[in-house]
């Protein structure tokens, strides 16, 4: 139920539905949360006297909600979509969705390769197929997000450029779902993310694949890929949010990002979302010359930049929607069994379902078994996320033979 309050009663964290009384002519296009006292002062200065709020959506420390901004009244966040009332809801099992998700992921990889070839040939890319794949990601995520989440964890060391953009698209779709953004906006985010690094095709492969530290000049050249991505998407006929996240995913709140150096309120919620997801996937990626971090290690590093580099509220919400041990993460249990997280448990993230296949104590493979840590034996706990190199495991091979088969 909505409630009308005076502007003096408005507090950070409240969800504003609309302005009900004012001396000016401010129009808030969409609903959203007031994040700061400074945003309230801005509303007062432009003559807002009363607003209508939704008390059930008030943001508290115990009950985080989607951080749509009202700090800039003309550019507040779109309303929630009813379809995402329960972001953890699923209509099918992980097993039922996995084959569809895998086919969709492979389709996206083939599409990326074609786009790179088209740009090298001087052609304008056709964005229609990317929009179709983005819609496919949305459909899969809303049916069962764990399937595509699992695929983002199965990395091939020599396919980073293609897989990174696909993974960012999947992860930002999941993020948008949990922020309850509307379907049109989510589709724009997913499409832009699929193409956010397309500008790297204009950077020398010698620089992109260089295992050592880049020279100052090389780093300056790499920084321009976001500008190139923005230009390529604009030439292809895209605009709005999709172009924004392609151009600004390396920008930071404190202005230390690149290539445009925008900061603070100049960065929309969408660019802030993209910056978090982009860094998270890059940190956890396996490359020929770099071992990826575990998700929890990546979250720790991201948290070091919370409030300065990254939006602190958004970062917290992203960690919550992905989970400290995302599906597909290799973990070791207290009974020495090793396996991958096969089902998430949003009510207790430390007690997911784990598909075990290896005994670390005896150093041998064991019969594949699903262990639900939230049910049955309470003496088995999740000890830690680990890297497959610790036990010389071929995680990708196991996934293809035991999960996809």
C-alpha cells in the first residue's frame, strides 16, 4: 500500500513512486529508491513538497533492495517487473535446463566468432542475432539461473575473449533479474554486455595475449577498446543502455577508470553494474598465462574497492545474487570429497548441493554422487572453494562427461 509523506519525512532507503505535490514542475519518469540525503536535498531545492512512497520496499540493512537511483530526478530507475517478484524462483530443474543452456552458450560463441570476422573484414555487424541470444539468456535465466551460471564457471584457457563477453551477459542478466529490472531494460543490458568488448578486435593480438606486464603505451592502446566498442555498437544501430555499458564498463566512481574518465553521478546504475560484473568475470577467468581466482577471492578484491571504485550497494547485491560459492564452483568438503556446486541454496549459501567425484584423501576418483549439505547428514560441511590444479583435475572434462551427458 502506498503512502503520501512530506519531503521532510523522506529518508534514504525509501522507495519513491511519484511526486504528489510541488511548487515547481519536476517530473520523475520512473519509480526508484532514494539513496542519499543529498538526493533528498536536490528534490527540496527544485520545489518538491510531498511524495508517494511504497513502505514495503524501504531499503534497510537487513532487507537490501534494488538500488535504483532517485538522486538525479529526471533519470530515476524503471519500476520492478511483476515477473521477477521472486528472483530465485525457477520453473524447471537444473538438469532439464542444462542442455538448452549449453546449446545457447555455444550459439553465442559462434556468433562472437562471426562478429569478429565481420569487423576484421570491414563490415558492420548485424546486431539482430545478438538480440536473439540475449533474449535466450533471459529466458533461460528466468526458467533456472543455475544452468547458465554453471556454464560461466567452465572456462577454456584459450577462449577468454569470447567467453568473457558471454559470461558478462549471463551474469548481468542474473543481476538485473534480482534487481527486478523490467524485461526491456534487462534485454538491453544483456545485448550490450554480449558486445561490450567487441572493440578489442581493433587491438593487436600481441598486446591482448601478452603474458607479461604491458608497457605504458600498450596499456593506453588497450584502454581504447571501450571507446571502439561504443563506436562499433553505434555504427550497428544500437543506442541507450547497450551502448552505455559498452563504453563505460571500465569507468570508476572515483574517476580513475578509462577511457572517458567519467565519475560519480555521471555513471548510471547500468554502467556501475557492468563495471562490477566485468571485473568479477575477469578475475575468475582461466587464461593461458593466468590462473583465475575463486569467486570468494574475487569478491574480496572487489570489496576493497567498494565505495571508491565500485558502487557499494550494488556490489553487495551482486554478491548476494551470485552467491559466495556459485554453481559450477569446485569445492572441498569436510569428508575429503571434492566436487562442483550443482545447485544453489539461497536460504543458506554455505549449504548448496555438491556433485562429488573425487576423494582428496585417497587421491582417486569416486562414484559421482549429489550431496545436499542442507539435508541429511549434518556432519559434512563445505570447507573451501579450491582450484582444480590442486589435485590435477580436468574440471572441464568432468563437466562435459558427467554434467552435460
